[in-house]
């Protein structure tokens, strides 16, 4: 049996008054909730953001100079000095001579190399190549006594002894057991690397 609105009201399945009250509430539009004044809220939000931005900028002004200072100190402490680079050059060069590693030795020599004996980079390389072929058991002893650095040039003085075996004979080829050979090296700085540009005996030796 189909009941319409009026039958429901008459038969007691529902109350007309109740239905009459429910229908308007079911069909009436839902209004958005009431919010505080949007312009006031925007001003409050903008003020809060401005305060946060000022706080962030103040922290940056404090932190950034501190970081630069920290980096400068670290670079000063960790970046090798010219003297330490030159000491490393001779240390690695001596070990390369003992190994007869020609390429490693020549990596310490400038292409501009020229000494009082007429040797250049290429002629020095050929000389060392011949000597390495005839020598064995090379031993290098040295004492670095003086380093002077001026701009992109430097000088280093060494007390040098080199012993080796040639065929069946062993002995010193530079200096001797009692007296080392005083040698002066002139170096040039290419970028951040020091290279040997000239070799000579110390005057008066």
C-alpha cells in the first residue's frame, strides 16, 4: 500500500507537524560558518610573518660571518704552506730516484729547467734514463738546510749523498760518507705546484 504525505498524517505513521518541521530543514541551504573579520586575520598573519622573517635575518647576520671566519681558520691550518710543499717535493723526488721511476722524477722538474751545465728538461730526462739503466740499489740521503720563498720563486739548499751500484761496484756518486755534497735548487711555482728549475753546487763547496 502506497502512503502519501496526507495518508501518513492521517494513519499515524508520522505526524504532519513533525514532517512539516523536517521538510524545511532538509531543503534549506547550508550556510558557511561565520569567521572573524578576514582583513584583521590577514594583518595578524602578516605581522607574525614579518616578525619571523626579522628573526631569521638576525640569525643569518650572526651565523654567516662566523662561518666565513671558521673557513678561513680551517684553510690556514689545513692548507699546506710553501715550505711544506717544497719539503714534500724533495721527499717524493728522493723516493722516485731510489725506485728509478723516471716519470715520477721528471714530474718534479719544470719544463723551463736549465742549469749551468747546459742541461734542459729533455736532456736531463735522457741523462737520467741512461743512468737508471746502469745503476741499481740507489740510496738517497739528504738534509734540507735552508728554504727561501719569494713570490713565485724559491731556493732550497740540501746536504746530499747518493750511493748506488754500477755493475759490481758500489759507492757514492754524489758526496761521500764523511762529507755530503751541498746543492742549491731553484724552484718555480706553477699554479699551486713547486717545480725544480735549476740545480747548482753551493759556492765555496
